[in-house]
């Protein structure tokens, strides 16, 4: 292995891999189909070699991801988006002479089209790096189809897209129409796999990467040909037969094999492809990008291809694929369980959100009833506790116990437990209940695979592929709320606790440390948003005053923390570096435009969150403040009692309101963060209001003004 400067892959003194690398892609083939259809060659290969789910997240997310974008993402090593138009690639021999591009030797990519996305992906990165290191590239197979309306064959050569360089060239492209055979079922043409194997037998030098696309799987899944299940099963069986022949040829050539599915036909029930390789010992594939056993991402393929030839290149988002040992008889079950949990989590988010909103609505109704009609009920406290307990249980119970059952069972169990504990709870327990969010988050970060934070309804979520490990924005918001609540109660109530300032400072520093440390939360945004939240907290409890000195120290603290974590991150092995170090490496090569691109992307996402049509919870964001205004206007006595009995309520509201705005503006989750802050605040208000009512049985309905 050797080191190179950022953005450059050295071609000198490279100890080349003494084996060619053959990559077999199986478009639209799911792991479930491999296990259910007669596929002895593919299935046996999977059984003998390490396996993982493959995240298909590209620039626009999994729901809009396509095989074109998947290949483009692998090519650039960074999430990107490619259109169908980008795959109309022709070999030079197929072009009319008048249109021949003399710059391109083998593959003409004049119609390559990649959207100008926010991640600064550069098409041709993988091909350029391989060429720079004198690694030959080969592409076999096409997905051409017959255009009946215009009586012509439309070329689709997306396989070559993965290995082509920035000029659209590869060493050898076996893509032309001589691969097309007549087949009425598959849109009049089908791939001549026999010719593919013949061409491969003549190639495969030791310093080469070859991609073989089993393109008939695209044709059989194409909407133009109205396939039924039986038709697809037949083609899967046929594909498996030829995969077996390719595996035999690879064995003769002493080639390493990587096999993966770059696309899926279903996002909801089958959101992942799969990947396997004989380059590593048996077990669960993983990477430092995901840090989840049995789960890798598309850019990890880019890094792994380079790693096969001892090439280090730090301008991509992926990390070389590694392996976690596991018993062979448990491997497949572990992969399917991981997928099942993540799919279950996606199904749970909406009903669980509606469930919480329903409780929230009842809290609002009861408080309004108290304000206008002198209605008094323990429901004030019970419902508030139900929200708190439900959020906590969503991180503890659902991911580990209930995913195998229908989500209604999980919600029912949570509702029952929350109701029971809410009835038994006293307002005094509030600080411990909310603090448990902090504890759960820390414990999860220390556990393998971030189990709670990954699978919880408001956790990272693997299907979305936005964050695979560390602390997400919502858990961080809950940790900050817990910190605010503990600190304001500690400092604004009469108690015997000594060294309040020291305890508050240590708790604040610990929260920021856990959230930001590259080996724990790895959330850069939390340091930028977290320090202002902590400063505001100390201002609200009277420990600091807002002035130029405080603002200056706050800014210096942010820069100091960022510098510290960057220093630590850069000194980690390249494969273990987080997105902070990778952003710095990109900045070294691309300048301030890289930083500007990140800021623009974050801001655009925040703005998009303003669209409320699919986020009902946003309507409840200002609810606590509306209720307080109502109390001050129509029931001043209740407000005065609440303010007098709970002097920490006012600094709590100041800190929460300010923190919700700060995190909403500085984190790319947008207004979902203020929504959670307000949800928690309203819960606390309801609990405290009941406590006041319990201590003051008779409260005059003194209407103000």
C-alpha cells in the first residue's frame, strides 16, 4: 500500500494485483429471488463467500434511484444521478462517419448526461484513476431494445458507464449490436452470452477490471415487455446458467470475482441489492462508511475496486469493503433480518408519528378545556408522560423485539406500557425520564451497528441511506432537550445539589463530545448547532450575558472543536475516516467551491422542508407558545401559579425556542427538529400544569383583559 496526495493516485511503484478482477452485475435480481428460484451457481457462490445488503442510495435517494444512477455513482465514487439518456452509448464502429468523435478510441460517450448535483460528483473518476495506474478496463453486455414505433434498435450500454474514464473511453467495449440476438419475448433482441464468454476468454489480463452485465435481466424487468412472474423466473434460471460459465472461466484465468445487484424493482419491500465477493473470507461484508455488519453502499464498491490494485484515493465517499466473521449457516439469516428490520422501520414511521400527534392533540384539547372551562384531570400528566415514554420506547423496544410483528402490535404495546407508567408516574420523575434519552443514545453509539439509533422510528433509517452510523439529527435534538431540562431544573429550583455550575458544564461538554467525536456520534452539524444552544442555555439560567465577548468565545469554540475533531479524524486510517476528514480532502483539491456546495445543498434541503403537505407534525410546532398566550390572556391565575411554582419553566421555554430555531436552521433535517422540540415541550408543560393543579385545587378563572 502507498500514500498519495489528496486527489491523486500515484502510478509509480505500484505493486499490482496478480489477479484480474471480474465484476458480474445482476440488475433487478433480489436476494429473495436467488433463494427461491433455481439458481445453483449464484446461490452456491453466495453460500461460500461473504455477503451483504447493498444500499442503492444515489443523489436523489432510494425512491428515485436507477441502474443508470447506480453505475454513475460507482464511477464517480460519490452519490450522483444519471438519466436514461446517458446510457445511449455507441462504439465507434456503430457511428456514422460524419459523427465520429476522433478523441474517443473505443467508446463514444457524446450522449453521456449526468445531472449537475450537489455532491460534486465527477463522472469518469474510477476510469481515470485506473488508467493512471495502468489498469485495463473491459465492459461486456448491453440492454438494447427494439423501438417498434420507429422500427429501430435503441442502444443501452449502461454497463460501460461504470468503468469509463472522463473522456468516455475504456480499454475494450464488447457492447455493439453483434451481441444482439433475435428474441421475440425480450423485445426482439437479447444478449448473446456465448459471444460474451468467447470475448472474455481472449481477454482478462492480470492488471484489468472487467464488468459483465447480465443484461437480459433488465429486458425481462422492463415495463415495455409486460413480463409475468414465470417469464422472469425462466430468465433468472437462464442467467444463472451463464453466470456458472463465467465463474468457470474466471477460475481458469485465476480471476477474483465481485458480484452485485445494482438495482431493484421494489423500494418498499426490497429496497436493497446484494453484493458478494471471493476476495475476502466468508462472513458479513461491511465498510467504514456504514459501520454495519452486512451492509455496504455503492461508493464502497469504488473504493474496493481501487483497493484490489493497492490504489489509495481519498476524493471519494466510499471505504474499502471488509468482512465480519460469522457462521456460514447464520449469514443469510443475518442479512435478511437486517433488511427486515429496516423495512419494518420505514413502515412504522408514519403510524407512529400519527400516534404521537394524536396524543399531542388530546393534550392541547385538555389544556384549552382547563383554561376556558375549569376542567381538571390527571390526563394532563398522564398524556405528557405517554409522549415521553413513547419516544423512549421507540428507541428501545421496537428495533430489538417487535420488528417481526405488524407495527400495530408494536404501537399497541408501547401505548399500553406508556399508559401504565404514566398513571404510576409523578411529576418528580420527569428529569429522569427525559434524561434516559441521553443514556439510550450514548449506549447505542457504543453498541455494534448502532442498533437503537439505526432501527428506531426516528433513528437514522437504512433505507434512506442518508446516515448509516453515529448520531442523527433527531436523536441529537432529544439529547439537547434532555440537557436543557436537567440544567434548568438543577439551577432554577431549590435543592441541596452542590457545584451546580461544574455539573452543568460537564453535562454540556459531555453531550457535545458524544455527539461530535468521530468514533462516537460523528455529527459535524451538531457542534455547529450545539455550542450556540449551550450558550443560550447558560444565558437563560443567568450564568452568562449576551455580549460581544460571549459571541466571540462561542465562535472560537466552534472553530476549536472543529479543528480538534478534524485533527483526530485525519490521523485515523483512511478507511476509518468520517465525512469531516473526507470533506477536508475534497477542499484540499477543489477549494472553497466544495464548502460552498455543501452549504448550498444543506440550505436547499432545509427550504424543501417548509413544504408541509406530508408532515402533519409541523402544524403543532408553535402549539406550546399559543397555549401560553391563551393562559396569559384568559387564565392569568393559572399562568401565575405555573410560573411561581415552576420557576424553571421560563428559562426552559427560552432555551427550547432558541435551540429549535438554531438546529432547524443549521441542520439539514430542517423543521422536523423544531417539531420534536415543541412536542417534548408541550409534554413537559402538561405534566407541570397537572402538578400545579394538584397542589392548588381551587384556581379562580380570572379572565384578563
